[in-house]
């Protein structure tokens, strides 16, 4: 069974930064594209970023482009999301995803 565990969330002021991590196991991580999604209170799940298997290709939702950076370390079976210039509207539970598997998320709250 695919295992995905996100961490690194917390509370931060507007303009601040956070780095999320997602540890993956029980599948061939080095062959897999990985994504980050988020879900804000009362809203549907929103895709925000994808990285291909070797990190050579990335894609971002317009809402985070230029502020968030996805990366990966295949030696550690880990995918990251660097989030800079955070805004209150970035408040959500963040999940990493492999195909249709979405692991336990991590809460990000942006508030002054």
C-alpha cells in the first residue's frame, strides 16, 4: 500500500515561508511523478504543483506560480514544497499525491 506522509506545516505570518516535506514508501519513488494538492476550509481539493520522476519538469497552478517551488530527492524518497511570500488565501491542508493516492496532509495557516 502506498504510504505518503506530509510534514512541515504550521502557522506563519503573511509574507513568510514554509518548506513542506513528503516522505514516500511502498512504491518505486524514483519512477514516479509526484504532486502537491491543497484543500482550504469549505472548498474542493485544488491541485497546485507536479514534478516529474527526475525533477527535470515541473508545473504549477497560477495561484502559486512564482511563489512555490516543488523539488525532490530520490535518494531520500522525499518530495518538497518550498512556499514563499505566503498569503492568507494559502491557508489549507496540504497533501502530497502519487497518482490517485493522497496521504495524510499537513496544515498550513497564514495569518497575522
